[in-house]
């Protein structure tokens, strides 16, 4: 029987197979950020331990940093202390840090691919659940807790249970104004927020093949929202082109790259590989998606009404009642009748250059609605520079947007970018949990085009009809 | 790590599914660089009113749950963010075990706990127990009917006993590795370091594709 892409990576990284089917897995890249690492470094100090392979660990600041232009002086003393601790820890243990002010600073899942750290066939971990993003390159990448961060720092390995495999096939072509964000939201709406738990997803099919690396990253990014710790896409010419072009200091070059590509071509799942589960989605039928509730599985097509208790598949009456009460929505409401207060274009899901180009194309020659606050936060400083080189920043500013510096920003509101209670936000991020973007804030997840259009209209729109009108 | 062998305590119920780690410990508490001090902030947004007073409308604030140490919730508990702070908060708020049901959807069994959360519980000496929906329903009903209802969780025998007037017991499954780690309170880094020679040997022939 053939092997899946997952099996091949797992086997190639097994230091020791464990009796219960798990393994001690070798870790090729460890990405570190300021929020989930200080307690791990403290653990090292208390036990008198060292970082085994500082050359395989890479740090940046993203979750807790301001995105305004005056951000080099962090005003919140607790945030500042955490950022300072990251600097001290990276210096003490010899870990390369892309600090605030560095040209490569950005959201950890943005800079891994940009720097050429993210490559097919690798194992990549980070103390952040959206590490699944890197699976777009055919790397086994997953989020870990702080105890596991400490374990990787000391041993460059992790003890893991072997997950099951889940093939998610997307067939057909996407309709205009439907994007990879809509694909992954549709998937989560179909399988539920626990549908992928205990599994590694492998996305395949002609729709996936036609996507750019950036669009693939948006899908793999939200695997965790479907309960899966990791999502994978087999590497192909699109992947190799991405790695070979641009300034990627850690990517293999020349003969080394040729050798790597020859190896990467052996990684895709064999034709006779067996998966534990399979789901097929017809991409041509996917419409623009928008979440109505308090987790990403509570999602509808933009032209569907908000469901009532008993009408949302996979959710109890209580689940729906709680969600509607929190979101301030009544069953049967059309979201195209619902006003927004804030539009957030950013996060490790949708703050890459292609996302900003899509948003800018909508905003060009238009103005945001007066009562809407529009925040555009590039995912990395590299994306910010690229956007500025293309003149996108001028389009955003002319439309009335705030043009910010790189960070996680309002995706989780650890920094000053937060919703106020009852504010409603059209967001390109990944989680619409209660309080996620600020206590009492109401998040609706959408694609960058849908978010930009909502900023102009002052309410949600069906992007397909709105552009025709 | 504190071992988990057997624990008896009061059960508290939280009638919510998909409780995410943002709800268990909101973002503002993640700025700390310490491992301690999270207990009073567990479920912060639900637990306190805008004035910082305990919200009487929040289930876990009921007097009948005073002194509780076993939490029972609905399926997919601990989903979302990988933040281990969520487990630190629960442990430091006095919980030793959390019980949640798997869910059957279209003939498939969806796990009770999110993967990363479950790993984080084991690393902190907290037991995450997966039961069936019917069994968890039974516990919810018994807790509603009996104030201060206690349960005993025995990891050796993999059994939860609810001390209702007529006691009921449920068996649960647990990964053998996790069971051993919990029972013995093992330091898993020290365990892996016993394999250091194997790791070194693996590294000698492993390609990481970094430029020389």
C-alpha cells in the first residue's frame, strides 16, 4: 500500500517509534514568538538546560506589539516587559530574532515562508495554533503548548501521538469573487469545528492545484478551526517557483535547490495511499461565506438568512441561542441588512500581498462609509514594503483606512487594536469567538474582498451583486 | 509535575459546547511572563461583570459549586488557540479534572477535547476525561438534582464514580503514554533526554535544507 504525504514526513522524522503507535519526532524548524515562550525559557533556566539547536529556532515579535507608527516605544508596561523578555531570552540562548524595527519582522506565519524557512517535507512547530499555515508547502506544521515549546528547545524533538489522515478534495473551478477563504469556511461549516480533530488534513483536487501559494496558506491556516492540528498541500511547481523566487535567505539555492526539488517531487501521496477519512467539496458551488455566530463553523452563504435554534446543523438549540444573543442577531436576518462598525483587513489568514491587492482593487476610487473604522494591517514588514512599492497604501489611505505596521493586531486584540463592546466587525481573520477581538466585540469572518466592500457600503454586501450594481 | 492518581471532589457543570481557550483565558492575561497567577482570571469575560464583580448569571459562580474541582462541559472543549495559559488557569482555579463528551455526527466520532488542549492538560497534571454524550447527560442531570454532588476519578482503574444517592460509575479510555505520565508525574523532557544519543545519531544523517 502506498504512503500519504503525511506518512512520508512522519516516517522521515521518526527518531524512535513508540509502542503505542506514536513517535519521538525530529523538528526541523521551531518558530518562537513573545507570548507563548517566556515560561519555556524560564523552565530552561530553572533546570539548567540549554537550547539544543539554536540554529533551527527563529524568533519574532507579533502578538503583543502595537501596529501604529510610534510603536518602537511600547506604552503598556506589561506588554513592554514581555517584549523585553523575548529579546533577553533570544540573546541568552543564541536564537535569531526578527525584532521590532527589523525589515523582516512580522506575524510568525508570514515570515517563515518569506524567509525561505518553510519548505516541503519539513516538520515545523510554533507555540501558536495557526502554525498549520506552513502546511501549504507540504510541511507537517502544527501548533504546540508552552511545555512542548520547552521540550523542543531542549531536545529538538517532540513526543507525538500519530494522527489519522483526512483527504479533503476540492473539485471544479471557483466562481468569480469566491476565494480560498470561502473554501475553508465552507469546509468548516460542513465538517464542524471538531470535524478534523485527531486528523491531519490533506487538501487536494483541481481547485487547490490552481491556487497560488498565498491562497493555499489561507486554507491551511484555518485547518485548526476545523479541529485539525495540521493541514497539508502536496508541493508542486507553484511551490517550487515560490521558494526559488524572491529574496529568501534561508531557502536552498543553485545545486542545493535542484537536489531539494528532486526530493520534494517524491513527497506527494502515492496514488494507492489510503486515508482514514475523505470529504469532497464542489468548489464551483461555493458562494461568498460569512460567519453569523461565535465559532467559525457557524457560517452561511452571504445570500442565506441567519439560522434560528434547531436550524444550524451540528449545533444544539442552546449553542445557537447563546451565539445569536452574543452577536445581537435575530433568526432570519439577512446579513446584507446588517451594519458594521469596524473592518479589519489583516492576520496570518489574509494579510499577504495578494489579499491586500484584492482589498485595494475594491477600495480604489471609493471611500469607506463615514461611520466605519477601517484598519489595514499588513502581515509582515516585507508585505508592507511591497504594498507601498505598488502604491496600495495610497489607495487605502485615500479610502479613509488606517495603514499600519505588521503584527497580529485586531485578530486577537492583545495589542491596543481592539473592538469595544457590541462593535460589529467584518474581519479577514480566523476566529469569531466571543471576546476574541475585544470584550463584547462581534466578529464576522469574511474574505478580503467582502471586508473591503463592507467598509465602503457600511454593511455586509453580496460582493457579486454589489460590484454589478 | 504533580501526579494524578485518584481524586475526589465536587462537580461543577458548564452547559456549553465548543468552549474555546479564548473564553477560558482572554488575551489580556497572556501578557504575563509567569506560569502562575491565572486562576482568578479563568473564564474572565463570563465570570465577572463590567464592575469586576462575580456575575451571578454565570453557571460556575453558583454557590452550589463552591469548592468544586471537577469540571463537566459539552463537546470540543478547549478548541482554538494553543495557549497553555488556559490549562494553567483551570488548574490554578482548583480544577483537577475536566469531563467532556465525544459527539457522534453522521456516524463519525468527534473527540471531546481539542488536540492541543488535551496535550496541555497532561503536561500539567490535569486529567481530561472523555465520556459518551449519554453519560455526560446523566452527570448534568445528577448535578442539577444533587447540591454539592461529588465524584471520584480513579486513573488507575480508568473509572469515574458519581456519588449520587445511587452511585454510578463510568469507564473511560486514555492513551497509555498520557496515563503513565500522569500517574507518575513524569518530567517528559528528562525522559526524552534519555534518548539523546538517538537524537544525535538521527541528526547526523538528517537533511534540514538550511544553507550551509
